[in-house]
């Protein structure tokens, strides 16, 4: 039956989203035994994102870089295909020896039709307490890796532009 075929097909590929990077361990370890290719989608480059987060205890940066660097290199080598969410990741991975034919663009996205308000724009802004004029919205983590301070500074320099930051993170208080 078609269902049996689809089920068999799914058993042949191990797919994992890699954030945190350790989430791929079960798929990578079991893939050899099952002879299944592993497709990994990387949300954050390790060890880079961990090292740049500013959240490591003093004196652990070198060891963290060594351990996470080796783990990441091993997991990238073991992955049959690697999905990346931004084009800049391709350059980093190829610089680390990953063949370009194994790297695939897999951006985070969604169809936005369901996100459109039923209200006219001015009414929706009033309901959501949003300012008038040109609006720039950032929705996501507010941490050191997002480098939002220069964005805030740039928006302050442009008349008629408002910035709305949606989300939370360790830098939220300092950004307000």
C-alpha cells in the first residue's frame, strides 16, 4: 500500500534539526546501524554561537571551542546532507571542509496569509498599540548574538521610522 511505502521511505532517512547541536546525536549514532542517510538542518553554527554568546564561565572558552569544534566537525562529516538557514553558513561550512554539494538552503519560513489581520492597517495598529509611520519589526531572541544595538541606533537616526522588538532574551533589558 502507499502508506507502507511511505513508512518504509521514512525509515530510510534520519532527519534532525540541530539546535542545540547535540540534538542530532541519536540520528547520527543510529544511522550507521540502519544504513540511513542523515539530513541535518543547522539553526546555529557550533561552536561559534556558543563562544560568541558571552555566557560561558571564565576560563572555559578554549576547552569549549575544542570539544564543541570536534563534535561539530564529526557531526557535519557524518551528515549526508546539511540544511542551512542563511547563506552565510555555507561559507563557514565550506571553509571547514564540508563539500558544497552536501549543503542545501533550507530557510525558516512560513506562509504569511494567516498572519494578516482582518482589520484595516490603521485599526490593527490601534488594537496592537503600534505607532504610525514606517514600522520595522524584529521578532526573535534578544541576545548578544543578534547584535540589535546597532539596529536600534540606525532606526533612531531615521525620521519617521519606528522599531518594534518582539521576544525576550538576556539582552532585552539593556535594549529598552
